[in-house]
């Protein structure tokens, strides 16, 4: 049964897979960047932890409460940033913002992989904030540690 | 009351959303507006837009008559003794903040208590948190029963002679609970406290009589009762309002202005600094006329029938958890299996059905329910059993849809 193509562009199989089987869900041991972020309009919450070693993101994990879009986006984000330099992770976040706004983006530099499945969110303006929550947490954590 | 005929008076309902007839089940967030209200706003702006209380000219008089006429309509609607007791505000939030900031900070001190409930809307929590912070008072919460109701023995126990203010919502926007305001007010008064009522969810749906409730302050919003956004009212007992300082100063609210000191106008205008919400008040007056024509008792009976029907239909669907008491106002807050309420709301929207998903501005209540969010369908005079049928059908589709993608 289908509720129409538009819904199917939002709830892609790969999104539901990340929702059902989130990658990197849990907490890191030892010292790490620790960011808590809420979406005050709807009650979604994420705690993101990242380990940065030699300017690279060595590990990332999250726990949180939220809808399929926000949790799958967190899962995909943690997967994508592992191994990236801090600068590249922030660049990837910019690309993700562009995707959410339905803008063109330069994808040559990164393998977006599963993240491309979230493109459909751009057509559901009320859900964009769900998708960007984890990314904003990542940006906040990395920007703050750069300032230190 | 014939809901199908009533619907005809709400032009917005006659449209398709995402290829389906609109089923609007979010009236607890804001109600739709009937033609007479839209016409009243249009008429004001086209025919007699002008500032009030100052123009000698004809339009100024018409605007003043419209604005003050609306105040009399509000007075009569909630049965206040006089229009001096009706202050126009931007809405419920502003009204409660006025009481908290003006009355609260002046009359509450260290060691005193303010009593509220965990089911309150944020607008009836945070103003009191701020008063407690500034004055050194304690903010206490009445406990809730398992079904989200308040028990009077608990009220007797919680309110003490240290309690200065009790503030409770008459109807819960998240649970639909109808609270025993009159009884709570009596207990508050017995202990020397004043009773503040958040009437945002009751005033649109049931007959409110502030003298019968014997509350000291009563706040409500126009936009939830077929009126425009940006207008609401605060009722306060004259004796209390007289002794309160304004919190906004400027034009309109003054008696005499000197270089160093000024004096205030009489009630209620001393609380209405600046050019008031003229069009909004006139629109609210039209909404009151509209509701009175239909009859609050008819609206209440209709919503009771619809919400009971909704509860019955929802009980036929597996995996639906409903929050709140059986006996309730016209809304149902629920969760659906493991599907997050945002996802429920998005799928329902694709079927043209508007429901609310989230924490309903009641985070402490969500914590009490031990959920991060819920979905809510809320009903008003224009909703029909057909709306409920469409809603339940779409909810079953939602379950199937997510059942499939979860595979």
C-alpha cells in the first residue's frame, strides 16, 4: 500500500533502516566532546559525543529521542563524519544544509552515501528541523572546540 | 446544532489539502474563523479604522464604540460584574504574565508558596517560576492522579497558609482534563491565597462564569474561540486590579504626565498602554456574538458527542494509547504503536488531516506521562463524525505504512 509518491520520497527504505537499526547509537568511553541539543518546538533531544584526535573525528556516538527523520539523520551523520577532518565535517554540514534547502551543492568532494536519501525532507518544510538537529549538534561541538 | 451547517460559515474548511478534503483537528492550537468574524475585521478596516479614546472626529468615535462595545461583550460572556474588570491583552500568555509580574512580585515574598499543577501549559508555569526566583518564594505542584486528574484531598493538603497564589488551567490542552476550579478556588481562599485561572482551553468550549467560579483572575485568548490572533483578555476582581501597578507604560494609560512623575487612568485602561488591539477586540466581539448565537451549551454537547465517538473508534484500533481521563473536553492525545508522533502527523497530513504532534507546550506533563511527545486531535463546533472516521481511517493507514517500511 502506498500513500503516494511524495510520502515515499520522505520515508525512503534506507531512512527506515537507519531508524530501525541506528548506527553509532550509544555513549563513548573516556574523554570526548559532549553536546546536548533540543528541538524546543517538538521535544526531540540528542546527545552527541565525538572524539577528535589530530584534527580528525576518530569516533562519534549519539543517544536521543525523536522521530524517524531525526534519528536516522543522526545515525547517518555519525557514520559520515567518522574519519573526516574537523574542517571537512563542517563542510559536509554545509552541504547537508544546502540539501535541506533544496539548493544545488557540490558533491564531488564527499561520498554522501545514505545521506542522499534525506533529500526528500526538503519537500516537507515542517520536518527540516528534525533532520538538521544532529548536524547542528555536530557543528556546535566542533566550532566550540576550535575556539578553545 | 447542525455541525454541517456550521461548517458552511468557515470558508477555510472548504478546501483540499494534499489532494484530500481538509479535516482540521487542531482547534486546541487555534480555531478557524467564521465569516462574521472575517467580515467584522474587514468592515473595521474598510469603514471606520481610527485610533480610540482620543479622536474628536467621527471615525474615532466609531472605533472607540467598537472597541469598548467588544469589552462589554467579553464582560457579559464570562459574567464579570463590570467592564472595569476586563483588560484586553495579546492573549492568555500576556494576561498571566501581567498577573505574575504586577500582582505576584508585589504580594509574594520569601518563604511564601505559589501552587500550580504539572499539567499546566508553559504559559502558566514559567511566569510563576520567574516570580519565585525574584521573590524567594517556593513553586509547589499539586500531584496528579493516575488518569491525569486532580483530587481535592490533595489540594487541601498542598495549599497551606503560606500559599499566596494558586494558578490552574480550567481545561488541559494535552489531557482534556476538566479541573474543579470552583472547589480549588474555595480551598485557596480558605488559606488566604488568590486563585488564577488559565481559561484558554475552556472559554471557547463551555459556559464560563467568573462569579460562579469565584476566581480572582481569569485569562483567555480570542484566537482559540473563533476570534482573531493577538487578542485576549484578563478578568480580575476590581479590588485587586485597583491596587495593582501597570507593567507597560506609555500612551493611552495615563491620567496626567509631569516631568518627573505621572498618574494612571482608571480601570481597565491603566493596563492598556499604547494603541490597543482595536481590530482584534472588534473581531473577538464578533466571535462572541457568533458563539452566543449557536449557544455554548450546544457547542459543549456537540464536542462531547464527537470526542466520545472518537474515543470509541480509536479503541477499535490496536496499539493506540490514549492519555488522560475518560470524562474529558473535546480532544484526544495519543500515541500509535512505535510510530513517532511527528511521523504520524506527517502521514495524516498527506491525507489532508491536520493534527498536532509534539509536547503541546507542556514539557513537565510529557515527563509525567514518561513520553517525549504525543499526537493530539482536537475538536470544535465544526467537526463532524465524518471527520473522526477520516482520521481513524488515516491512522490505520499510517500503522500499515510504517508496518510495511519497518518490515
